[in-house]
């Protein structure tokens, strides 16, 4: 029984391919660009953002939700399958999924803390001025707990010889509960704002749960396949089968459900009897943002992946890779649409504010900070990829059927 995914697994750094050097250069460029945004945010403050009194939540909040929910979705869609439900094949990507989750949550926490202009304040006041009746306080607690439990899982993976299956299953259950708390809590924060019905009311937690699981599974598929492509190394037979069968079918089903939910949500909003709700949906789905929403968020992010994953001949490694990338881009767009759409209708007819439609445009500084968040996500996973034995299937997760045999494929032999 082999515990490796097709290459020698030692605890030191591996050889570097030309594409890997290019990957490092991209990450470095992203971090440098982001440093400009960090400097502006810390030295000048939130006035460098495009947000206003009417639009207190902008691109950085949607980016925070994008990364945080994606990290929580990874725990529910992949990590729990290996640790709790013992789904065959999930153990092969268990270590990678944990590091992808750590990377995503780290990027999300960076996005929300830097958006405050004073990143140290939330960590201090969360303990000094704890408000147990505040949903935001609970989400912050769950978010911090999520990255803590993911780091704990990563450490326990490295102590494989000293940890047994019941302990890991217990930690897996805790991580599942924490991830679920993050998703439902974030949805509740938006849904409880009665003056912003665009955010969905009681449906917001369900929407967040569905899209979190979908994007989390997509990110794992994208990163795992991208790693083998960048390193120019062979993917083992069992891993390729896991990606092109359970992952592809599961992602396709989730994308289909998300597409159905998006259409029902759009129909509900555009036909709403409430003028406020209808106006917000018309602005986002039929107004100036419509080409981005329908073209990128729906067509690229949902329709194209659904077609690729539903057709057997494109349900290959490259097909799954393209579908996962499209889903990630689409979810990023719809996270932005969701956050902005809830604020686009002005609440009061004050002559000092825009009315009836408020406007928001992300600033250059916000864009630079988002680039930094993406680069930070890539950097955290790259550290794990280079310095941890991600190829070894943990002993406690192995079964009599667990193996990862080297195969002839080097990307996709269906091309």
C-alpha cells in the first residue's frame, strides 16, 4: 500500500521546474503590488477606499466573504469527507485540502482586517469588549477558530505516527462544526438586516452554504491540478480518478444547484412587490453591472462549468481544471454583486446623499489589496507545497483500499 501521489516524498524542498519559478514571480509581483495598498491603507486610512456612508461595505468585504466562505467550504466538502465520512479517495487530497483551507482563510482574514484601516483593533476589542449578543462577534470568533483548527489539523498530519484515527475524527467533527458556524453566521449577519432585503433574509445562510461548498470544492480541484501542472509532474491514477469522477460529478451537481438558485433568486427579486427589492435587482441584474453578472458570474461561472462537467468527453483533468477556475471567478463576481446589491438602493431621501440609487466604485487601493490577498493565498499554499510532505496519505486515514500508484498521465491524456 503506497501513501504517495506519484513522486518521492521527503520533508525537504523538492526540485523546481521553470513553471514553478514563473509561479513564484507571479506571487512576488502580487505581493509587491499589494504593498502599495497596505501602505496607503495604514498611512492614510479608509479614505483611500471607494466606500462612503451609503456604501460602508465594498470590494474588501466581498473579498473577505469570498475567501472565508471558500475556506469553510473546503472543510465541509473535502476535509470532512476524509476525516468523518471516510469517503474513498478523499484521503489522497486531505493534506492539500487543509493547506488550501489555511491559505484561503488567511487571505480572507487579511482582507477584513486591512479594510478597517487599523488592523489591530478587531483582535484587541474582540476580547476587551466582547459582545455575546452580536452576530459579528460570533463570526469573528468562528473565523479565528477555523484557522486555528485547520493549523491544528496540519500539525497533527505531521505527527501522523503519534495520532490515531479517533483523535483525528474528533478534530474533524470540531472543524466541521466551526466551518458550519462561519458560513451560517456570515449569512445571518447579512440576512438579519431588514432594511436591506436584497441580502435575502432567511435565505442568505442557505445561499452562503451552497456557494461556500461549491467554491471550496472548486478551489481544491483547481489548486491540486495546478500544482501538478506547475511542477510538471505525473498525477497518480487514483488521484486522477478521484478528480474526474467524484469531484467532477459532485462539483457539477453543486454548480447545477447554484445555477437553479441564482435563477430563482433573480426571478423573485425582479418580480418582487416591494419597490426597494425590485429596484435593487433591476440595478444589479439589468443595469450597468448586468454584463458582468450575467456574462461572468452566471455564464462563465456556472453555465460553462456545468456544460464541461456534464459532458463525459470533457470530464477530464483539463476539463475539471477549467471548470474549477471558472467557478472560482464566477463566485468572486457574485460575492461582489451580493454585497454591493444590498446597498445600492438609498435608505433615505437626504439631499446630502445620492437618491434613489447610490453608487460605488472600488478604488485603486482596494484593487491592490485584493491582489495582495490573492498572492497571500498562493504564498501560504506554496509554503506548504514546498516544505511539507503533502503527497503522503496519513496512516490514520488509510484503508485497505488506500493507494496512489504512479501512472503514465502527465496532466491529461485525453487531449
